[in-house]
């Protein structure tokens, strides 16, 4: 597939994911971000999203890389795009775990 | 790929990425100022919102120019995308588009009949002096590479290294230009100063405002695209995205920690930086 179409796919996945995350989080949380709890559902989405995006080559034989990254970006955007304040800790944890897996997979082996 | 499809694809990417980068700019500024800030896609949602609002035309508007100016603004930035990412044409055309953008800012303000718009229009004329760096950058790039063609400039950098390192002062001048076009709280963007509400676009409502905002998003993407292409060289789409995020973050940092300058100071700052940039670059080209 043309690289520019793939690029557009990523951008659209980010935007649609952000809008979905924003709408869902406003339904879930009626108050502003004050309690600073970690949302388990958002954490799972962030973990899957970041792991898929950074470590897309793990399942490259099953699914084309751009499909994996598009799904990953959609899930990442759902968490990043949550109501202001929410989703920050989850994003950092997701990125850190995916980064550690990437380091173990590429640098340490 | 079919040329028409290529143009549509690039315009769509420019609009979406430009809008998200504006949102990112707002988010970073908010975080620096210890506020949660709006979601990153806020600017995009804001743009789309205007398409479902009523389009009101003020009694004092100079018709049909009031409507035509938004069409012109959209057209010039679509043209910029065609000359830039689609065909990698001449830098001269891109800089002509910047010059027309200045005239459009001027006329959008004056055609509305609003005092805010008119003041913004006067400032657009005043800040035209600050466009000096733009033409100087063109000349310096020509002196260094011997070409104005984007494809040739990319090829030149492929063999001689990025222009960012050989003519850094020209890059600095272009960065100041980018800074002066930043949408939110830019210290140098006097036509959009908060003392003028929304500057030249204050009296454009509904769909017309939506088109102006789409054009501005494309303009921001194009400014960053030109900077990266001319001073860093041909990058992959992901490379461009990374570069654009870095420049937007840098601009946001400057915007968040500096006050909005008054028009005199803004123009004098840009002219002073242009003087340093031009003299320094010419000296570097001929004596280093």
C-alpha cells in the first residue's frame, strides 16, 4: 500500500480514537480530574495500544504492519484523548511497558 | 498514484495534521502554565463545529469580497500543498503564496467592517516589514545551493548534508517566521493579538470561519513542511511528523513563557533578527 495512504490511516485512527475516548470518558466521568486514580480499562487499552504500535513486528506474519499500527494508534488515542487530566498515568505506564518489551526484544537478544 | 487523488490525499493530511498540531500547541502551553488544557483534537473539533453553525453576514461587510476572501485563503493554501508535497516545485511560488496570505489577512480584516478586523488589517500591513526575513531566506538558500527548486534542494542536501548546519542563521530567520504565524499566544503574531479578539477573522462566522480555520491549519502544516524540507532534507512521512511535533513543541514553549509583544516591538524584533540573520549568513557563505 502507498506510504501516504498508510500515513493518512494513522492520522485518521488517531483522530477517531481521540473523539471516541473523549465521548466515552465524558460519559464515564462526570467530575473533573481530581482523585487521580488509575482507570483499569484505560490502562489495558493503553498497554495493548502501545505494545501493538511499538512491537508490531511480533505479529507481522499474521497481520500486515500498518493494520497493527493503525489499531494500536486507535487504542493509544482513546486513552490520550480522554477528558482533560484522565489517561495520563495510563499512557505513561503503557509506553514504559511497551518500551521495555521493545528493548528486551531488540537490544538484549 | 493519480494526480487528483494525490492532491486530495495531501490536502486532507495537511488539514488533519495541522489541526492536531495546533491542538498539541494549545495542550503544551496549558501544561506549562499548570492548567489541564483542552484535548489535543480540540482545534479540529472547533473547526468542524463552525460548519454546523449559522453563517451570519454583518450589515457592514463589503460583499461579495467578504465571502470571496475565505475562498482565496483556502485556494492559496491548497495551491501551496500542490507546489510543495505533491510536485516539489519552486520555492518562489511558495513564497509568493506567503505574500498573498498577507494580503488576504489584510483584506479579510477590512472587508468585515469590524473595528477589530480593521485594526488587524492595519497591523497586517505594518507587519509586512517583518516579511523581510522571508525574502532574505530565499536569497541565502539560492546563494548556498544555486537552485530554488525543492526537489533540487533535497538532492543538494542528500550529497552536502542538511542546510540547517551550513546556513543556521537562515534557519533561525525562518523559525522566527514560523513563530510569528503560531495561532495561540504567539509573541510575534500581532494580527491575531488577543487585544483584537480573533483579529482579522473576528467577524467571519459559521462556514466562512470554518474555511478560514481549515486554511490556517494547512498553512501551519505547510510552514513546518517547508522548514523541514528546506533545512533538513527529504524525510519519510514519519520523519516529517516527528519534526513537526518537535518544532510545534518548541514554538509552544516560547509562546507559553513570553508575553505578546506590542506591534512596534514585534516588528522591530523580527527586523533586528533579520538583520543579524542576513549579515551573518552572507558572511558565513563567503568567508567560512
